[in-house]
C-alpha cells in the first residue's frame, strides 16, 4: 500500500508541484488548477511486455504482425473499432446517462468471441440489477463473471486472479483508489484510476471497455486528459426519445474514426440496423413542403436521411432559428446565402431545421439540401419525392463538388430514387450514373430544378 505522503498536488496549467493544496497555484497564479496525484517513484512503461531497450531501432527492422483482433460478436461494433478488439486496448465508451452504454457492453460481454473469461465490473448497478437486464437481453454466456466493486485495489486483485480475456468497467466515474482522498469521479481519481488500469491491462493484454458519462457540454466528464490516455474513444449518442443510437469513434489508435455503428433500442436490447437509409426514411411524408432527402457519407458508407425545414412568420420580436441534428451556424450561413443571393426575405421568419430520426450529421454535402428544404418550406412548394440532392454551398451561392459521388448515388438508386441534383463540378463526361443526374452550378439553378412545376 502506498502511504499518504506519496500524494502530491500538481498544477494542471504549469505543472507546479506542491505538498499542500492551494486554491490558487503558487507557480502560475491560476485558480483551482491543483489536482491530487499519486507520486510513483518508478514509473512503469505502458508498453507492457515489450520493454524499451532505450536504443533507437530502424523502422524497417521492427517486426510486427497485424494484431489478432477479437470479434465482439456485433458487426456494427467491430466496424467502429476498425475490425474488432485489439489485445490490451483500452476503449472508452462515453455517452449520456440512459443512452444504452450498459446495455451495449452487456450484450458485447455475451456475444464476444473469446474462449476465456469475460469480467464485467459494475460500480453502478448491483449484480441483481444486472441479472434482470441480462434476462431481458437473453444473456447466456457461462464464462461471464460479474464483479460489483468500486475499489480499484480489489478489482486489480481479481483481475490478476481471474485473468480475463475481455473486461468491462462500468463506469470509470465510480471506481476509486483508496490512497487518493478525493471522491470517486474527481479529476485526480479519474486520472490515477485510468493510468493504473492502463498499466494493468497493457501488461496482461486484456482488451477493456471503460464506460464514461459525459457532461452537459458533451465532453467525457473529467479532464480531456482521459481522452489522451486511452487508445480509443467512442461516443454512443442519439436522442433519448428516438429508438436509434449511433456509435461514433472520436479517436482510435487501431482504426479509422469516421465509421458509424447504427443501432436501434428495442425492448430486448440493442439491435443492429441492417439498412439504415431505409430505416431513416421509413416515416417520410411524401406530400409535405420542406422535406428533402440528402445522401450523406458516414465513414465508408452512404446514408440517406430526410432533412426537414419549417419557415414561418415571426410573431413577436427576434426571429428564431433552431436546428436539431445539423450545425446551427451552417444553417444560418445558408439562410444568409438564400437571402442575399436568391432574394428570399427570410429576415422576418422563424426557421427550424431538423434531421429526421434523431441523427446528428455534419457534412458540407448537406448544405444544398438545407437550402432547398428551407426554400421549399418558404415557398410552400413540395419537392418531388424521387429527388435526392447533394452539394456544398459557398458564400457566393455557388454549389461545390463533393466526394464519393458514386457511393451516394448508388445508395440512392438502391432505395428507388430516380433523380439526383448534384454539383456541376462532379459531372464527368461519358460517365454513366445509376440514376438520372442534373449538375448545378448555383443554388438558384438547383432551386429552379427542384421546385419546378
Ligand atoms: P442503459 O444501458 O442502462 O444506459 P446507460 O448505461 O448508458 O446509462 O440503458 C437504459 C435505457 O435503455 C433505459 O431507459 C431503458 C432502455 N432499455 C430498453 O429500451 N430496452 C432494453 O432491452 C434495455 C436493457 C434497456
Ligand atoms: Mg449504465
């Protein structure tokens, strides 16, 4: 056991070290920047078994084989991880409370393709509560052990004894190191616990999912430093009242970060959505103004989503603008373009823009869709339901080319769309497209095409 005297306080701003806590750092005078930290004399390497020799090596001579990844048993999850779990990887799964993190991790614990023991450490729920959920999810993995514990020392002992091949810690905000006096969930505890876990699992090669809650501002509660320490940061998001959930990578040392996993919350846990475009368009009205379908790219696949806009006269005072699922500033910019370049007088109108299904998408290719949806609602003219649009809008009202045109159009064709309004810059001579396309150079041209007749 480490004695109390090994605890010191460090300033997060300037690194000033002190034996006592101060409200204001004596080094740099910033307020509330001192956090408690364990002072470890022989800092161990996180590189695990591969101890550093202290000598540089030629890159060409370093031996490496593509790591054995463990299949999570959930293809959408594997996709976001970059192909599965890498041994020794520490994965942070962050999300709002109640979004489904515990559900996803329990389902993974059930389905993961390892022959060894799976250890689920819970600091939030009792084993009985987990059992209840497990019954609902039909969990039948006899190699799954549940440990209800928050003291990291005891967790460590158990890890060494059980030698699990996959582990889940739910959640990082509840575990604590007894040597540190501050409460679980505080900056010092989060940091030290994560560092300790990192060392443990790297040495034993156990892939581990660390569940973390996020604050109102959307960051993982606690310092950003947690995001730097772990190998992978995944966000599980969605509107609580919609059934869809999106798993998104923010950082991944073992794969790309722009893959999405799409799930649906059912009464029997999370189900993968096989055909997301179809699911997101299922409830689309066919005769309302202000609705249009855009083909976005999320990672390597194209996703069709419905964009809706509502423009209505402002009754009192300042016009309101609200967006859900898209970038607020981008919508404002597009409204300014419509006003200045097209002459739509939106100044005394409220505007609401929404992506149906509770999805969040930020991609420039959405711009033209936003512009057309707003104009369609403003003029109260319905856009033909067989049309999809894509294109980035510039400040002069020009429509700019987008990437991955073929993938977007082939997804549209699969779902029965007949016509695409696309950037002129994307058109290539002698190329055949899966649907009929019209290239436009400006928002004005796109408007004329979409709202004609
Ligand atoms: P949970 O996994 O406990 O969320 P988190 O760990 O992120 O806080 O999920 C909680 C919500 O999910 C809860 O509101 C109930 C809902 N839910 C279902 O709709 N179906 C299910 O099968 C399960 C297990 C949960
Ligand atoms: Mg939970």
